[in-house]
C-alpha cells in the first residue's frame, strides 16, 4: 500500500510582511495577502498530489487574530481539503499557543488538533499510520516535549509532530528543545518539525527522517529564497521519497553590486539593471523584493556617500526596479563602497599613510577588533532602538568590520579635504 502526505509548518497566516518600503497601493494589497495565497497554493498542491493527510507542525497563525476573519478564511481552506477526503493534523506552536490564541475555533471534521496537555497519538487504520504530537499550551515551553512522546506503535508508519528549537539552532528562541538522539530513541519513521523557518537542502537525519519544512512564505529580508513544504511518499510502510515543493508568491533577494574602480554613473545603472533583472528571472515570475548593496573601491565612492546626493542614488535604484517590472521592488539600498585612496596611501609616510596602516592592522587582528566592541555595542544598541531597520541579526564582528571601513572612509575623506 502506498500513500503521500505533506509536512508543512510556520504558515504564519496574516503575518504582515516587513520592510517593503514604497510600493504601489494596489500591489501592496496583493503582497499583504502573500501568507494566505501561499496557503491556498499548499491546499491546491495537496489536492493535486492526492495526499492522504496534511501535517501542520505549529505556527499556523502569526498570533492573536485581528478579527474572526483570519480563522474563518482558514477554515474555508480546510473545507476544500475535506471535500477531497484529506485529513489535517495540527499542533500549536509558540505563535499560536493556546494561551495566546484564545478565540474558540470549531474546526471542520477533517481537522484534528492534537492535545496541548500531553503527547497524543492518532492512528489511521486505512493507511497504517500512527501520528504522535503535542502542541504548545503557552508560548514559552522550555521543557523537552519529545522526551515524553510514546514509543512507536508496531506495524505502523510512525510520525512525530513537534514544534521545537532543536539543538544546534541556538540563535532561535529555545522552545521545546530536544536532540536528534532523543527523537531517534522513539523508533519513529518520520519527524515533522516546525519553528525553524530556514529551509535546509538536506534532512537533519535520514533514519528516522528528521526535517524542518521551513515556512511557506518568506516575510522579510532574513527569510530569503524559495519557501514551501515537503511532500513525502510512503510505500509498504517505508519512506520512499521526500521532495520540496515551493508555495511562496513573493521572494526576498539580497544583491551585491560590486562597482569597478573606474565605473561611472551609467555603468552603475547598467549593473543595477542587470542584477535586478537576473534576480527577478531567477524567482520565476514571483513578486521579488530586493535589498541592494553597493560595494567596491571606486571613484564614485565620494559621490555615492555624499549625504546630499544619497537620496537621488537610492531613487535611481528604485526607478530601475520599477522599469523592469511592477512585480519587483526595493526593500533597502545599502551603500557600502570605499574610496580608492586607502590602498594607495598605505605606502606613504604621511598621516594618511599611518591611518591606513593602523586600520589595516586592526582589520587583521580579530582580538583587537573584539576589544573595541563592548563600547561600540552599547552605542549600537542605542542607535538601533532609535532607528528601526538598523537592527540586523548579524553578529557584532561583522558589524565591527563594516564600521571600521566606514570610519576609515570618513577619516580619509576628512583628512584629504583638509590637506
Ligand atoms: Mn515558532
């Protein structure tokens, strides 16, 4: 006997997409519906693939609903599955924990929400499947939920559903932490995990199969690339194949444009146009939101960094995007170029030469750089709370290098002008 099922998680239905900047109002509406459209595509896929059931491993919703419409809309999608005899198994995650999302939901008959009080098992006799899972009662579940899951039921294809921050994903909120060894110890065939939005090209473990599906739709610049779900095929109680299927309608891309030393404004325009076109094409007609980083040691550096002209340069990038397609927009433009001067001045005996050599030494000495960071970090924290959008999730070291380069440029430009 063979059947297929879909493993999805982190749909975050009606989560607002962040950082879109200026965008056509008509387009904005479509963009803000992206998490819903991704779910519609997921349902279409389930129907097309004739799956036996759909697993949702937590964070179906982004949080408390604005109103009942979010719930009603979702129920209507579940009914579409019901019309095709497709069952749904759902556990709550930290975003849609029972304490957080208290609106009473009456799911259609094909939807089973697993208990938040203890691990629950549901068996499907027609396909010989046992599904084990436990949802979140409160968002901050810090115990290892998997440890208390029951042992596998013999003669069944055993699936564990879990919303978890698995060991090794330390930068994420440490909810329901567990280890691969704990999961392996249960003797299941498949672990359908949720919580980590990143899509890994490979499973975390092959036997049992342990994987995060990632989220169904990227919501900001840190959730780049294709997003979707996993379609698994089982034959005679054995997992045959697991494949990724995209469901996203909008993709976030970060583009680095390296300017040549002698590039002029026209060449910059061409490079921007080419990079944006390529990104839009790569996303196969999906709405594309791009962050553009301009880098390189170049003669345009001073002009690009002139505070009075920066608005124009950024406008130029936005215009380039608008000309290519109305389904392409710019999230942010980051100008991170540097002057040609410092390379040259490093060999000279004057003040500029000394400064350049000092900076070069500092750059090559991670300890010295780290020594500067405590002071700068408190400064940065103040800055980022004052200025939304500065709060990148990058580590301080990466930031330090960026600042060092910026400080060097400011000093060199200033000193050069004074000379
Ligand atoms: Mn989560």
